[in-house]
């Protein structure tokens, strides 16, 4: 079966992020999940890092400065090339 990889771009949307992550992790197929955080000031980092302790398929990357959607998408594309 092919590997599935999901990227979520987020900023200060912890409730929607939790809903999305829960939906992805409850799939029958194991999915590699990467959260790209656009410098959230809510509990996004804490929540995702806690998930990473229990799920070896969850990864987290944070921008140190806020960037727009275009910069996030370029960063996302850069990750895909590696």
C-alpha cells in the first residue's frame, strides 16, 4: 500500500487543528502527518509535541516569525523536495 503524507498549515486555530488531527489519526491506514505552525501563540506547539510522544508518525515544524500563506506554501514545497 502506498504511503500517505498529510501536511496541515496552521496558526492559532487549536480547536480546528485538534479536530483535523483526530480525523487523520483515526484513519484505517497509518498516515505521516506534519504540522507546519505559522508562529501560533496558542497551545498548538504544546499539543502537537505531546501527540508526538504517542505517535511516531506525527511531526512538527514551527516558523519563528509569522509568515503569510504564500511563504508557508513555499516552505511546504521545500519539505516535499527532501
